[in-house]
C-alpha cells in the first residue's frame, strides 16, 4: 500500500460511520423540515410532500414553540451561570483544603457526577415528592410564622411540586446543577494546579485581597479553561431531555423545551415528523452558532488543530 | 483577634463549607440507596428516617422477580449490557484506527475532518433522532438491539476519536520508528509497540463510551417498541406509569443501574477531566 493511502485506509470505517450516521442524517433532517411527513408518509402509503417553509411558519405561529424556546434559553442561562459559579467556588475550595479533606470531597463530587441522568432525575423527583418527599419534611421544620411570612404557607405536606412548570424547572435546575458542578470544580482545580505558586506569593506580598487576587491573577490565567467549560455547559444544558422527560413527562406541554417539543411532535401520535424536524433544525442552528464562535476562537489562537 | 485564632476560624469555615458541599453532593445518592433498602412503611412516611430501621431486600427481590412492564429487571440489565458492550467493542476499534490516522499522519483534508469532529460533538443527538429513526427502520433494525448499538457507536465516535488522539499523540514516534528500522512490519509495529502504550487511553475512552451508551434514554425509548427490548433507563421510566409510584422498587432499580457507572467512573475520572479539558483547550 502506498504510504499516502495509509491514513485514509485507517480513517475509512470512521468516516463511513460519521458520514453515514451523523452527517447524512443531519442533511436529511434539514430536507425533512421542508416536507410534510405525517402518518401516511411515515407508513409509506403516501410519498413525502414538499411544502416549503410551511413547517417553519407553523412552528413560529405556535405559542408552544415560543414557550419552549423561552424555557430552553432561560433554563440554560440560569443553569450555566449557577454551575460555573458553584463549580469555580468549589474548585477554589478544593485547592485551599488540606490533603485528606480535599480527597474526601473529590470522592463525594465523583458520586454526584457519576449518577446516570435518568437516575439523577428520579432521585430529585423523589426528594420533591408531594407526600413523602424529604424537601416537604424539611420545609415543615421552618417555624410556621417564618414560613408564612416567606411563602404564605406553613404546611407543606402534599405540595405538588411537579404540577407547575416553574417548580418543575426549579427542580430540573437543581438536578442538572447537582450533576454538573463536580466536573467544573475538578476541571477548575486542575487548572489552578497549573498556576505557579510564585504568582500567589507575589500577590500576597503586595497585599492583594483574595478577591483581587482571583480577579487579577487566577481568572486571567484560567480564561481558556473557563471558555471551554462555558461552551461545554451551554451545549449540555441547551439540550437537556432525559431529565425533563422524567420530571415533567411527555405530555406536560407547558414544560416543554425545544428538544422535548421536537421529540413529541415527531413521535407522539399522530406523528408530525416534518414539524419535529423543523424544531430540531432551529435548535441545531442555535447550537451551531455558539459552536462556530467557539471553533473560530480556537483556530484563531492555535492556528492549526493539533 | 490573634493571628492564630483567625487562622483557626478560617480553617473551621473552610472545612465546614467543604462538609456542606460534600453532603449536597452525596446525600441524594445516599438517599436513593437508603430508600431501596427501607420497608414501605419507612418510605411512605412524612417522618425523616435517615437509616433504614429494618433494612430489607424486598424491593431488590421484587424487581428481579416481578420486575416492571412485564419483565424481570434482568432482561433490561441484559439489554443495557449488550448495547453498551457492543458500542464499546465496535466503537473502540473504529476510534483507534481513526485516532492513529489523525495523530500520526499529516494528510490532505485533515483540518476539515478535525473541524467536522469538533462540530459533530456539538450537534444535539436529538436533532438526528428523526432521520436516524427512519434510517434504522428502513434497514430493518427497528426494535433490534443491534440498531441501538449502531446509533450509539455513531454518537460516541467523534468524542472517542477526539479523546483517543491525545493518547496516541503522547506515545513517542521514535519508538515506532525504532521498531520499523528493526524490520517489523507496519501491522506488527502498531500491534506490538503502539497498541500496548495506548491501551490505558483506550480503556478510558471505552469506559466513556460504555457510560454514554448505558445512560442513553431517548434513542432507546424511540427505537425499541417492545418491552422485552427496553434498556435500563427506559424501563425505569415505566415505574411512573403505574398507579401510585412504587418508590422502593424504583430506587432499587436505579441503584442497580448506577453501580456499574460509579465503579467505572472512579476508574477513569482523572483521564476524563484531562481528556475533556485538555482536548478542548489544546484543540
């Protein structure tokens, strides 16, 4: 085999999989978003019908799309912010802790990080259970006067947290935050360890306050790490689906985000795969714009991808 | 305040915060396991029972014998293991070959390929669901675990190549050149020199793919219509369909699903962090 052919031979299976099972479906989903794909078309009794921008027009006129878009964006914004803040704080904490304590805390973080998303959602659903949930038990411990003043109620037993989209999203934020801050914390810790301690010594000698040191020394040096963590978090939190499906169920339309809306349009009977595809395309476009900014930044700073 | 007192107070505050964070991370997991071993009257109560007073295996036995959605939990575990192992076996071979190509060779089309790999990691799998569903159905794989394996191989491949290439790149090229000069064939050089050195990275990448396939819900839910083909995450969802949620059984099943992941996770956590961050930072 001529040497120039070797890399292509090695890549052949990978390229087949990526082209056939990722790129081609991506192209197809764009095509499908311009077609009418209802039950007869899915069954194959009638051919797919080209309908132009009808699907897009239909979703943009649907209030549900705008609710889903709002849910997606607000959820991602809140969760990414909370995850990064909490994760960074815990990363800094890990660096300050003694050896034993930081080991113990890391093992604890691993436990939360390792739990499968479906299990995580189930656990949080159980914590917030209306009748036997531990959260309602804890809220009942709050003195009645204080509880009344803060929330306007004293007895929390039976509080149905999973009926209302706002409280569903509150639980979803907690659930995703809980599962994802450990990764941020451990990554920030890894970044912190790469900063030479002389820099901190110098800052201390100069009488810098901890907050000032963080802003002027730590943050600028960890900027690339934060950039990556932010983009990864945005991408992960934009398409949260499994957890939402467990917490809200497939029919709670008020609680849809874009992924769940797309999925239920396409697969809840009667199937409307064209509309589902259009929603999926909108979601993908949003994510690709974010990714594009990310990749351009990387190519610009590195010149070439190693 | 004396400096020593201040220092001590600072240390107390620090360790106190660490304990709070530790409890926040661990308590929900503990609560799942504790619930799995509590009898029903300790589960369905408005009291707070930290430790099971009368620990019981009834829920564990129940999910193995009665199960859910008409099958024992063994069936779902078996399906999950089949899908996850199948994904790892096929995926790691494909990823290793591709990773060797991109980190050992400079060739035309390499940069576009790397950009495609990067972008494909960002495309939401859910967006591909509709077309993959129709493709899998067209290929006669609807309702077959093999179809799910194929999908998971595709979904885990971009990140697998991305992660594995840093491990291949870390092996000094001189080692292979030495073997090559000593007259070893290309295949022998790969098999006897590169492969053993990349093996730890291959294990880490495989475990990552295993976890991804093991945890996957949406494709499994969409591609497997018969309950005998459910994977663990899909089966777990079914507990909520029943009248009155059986939390003991759910938590027992959820614990069973979580154990393998936690074990694997502890094995590879270091590499996961360096793989995700370093891979992304260095590009």
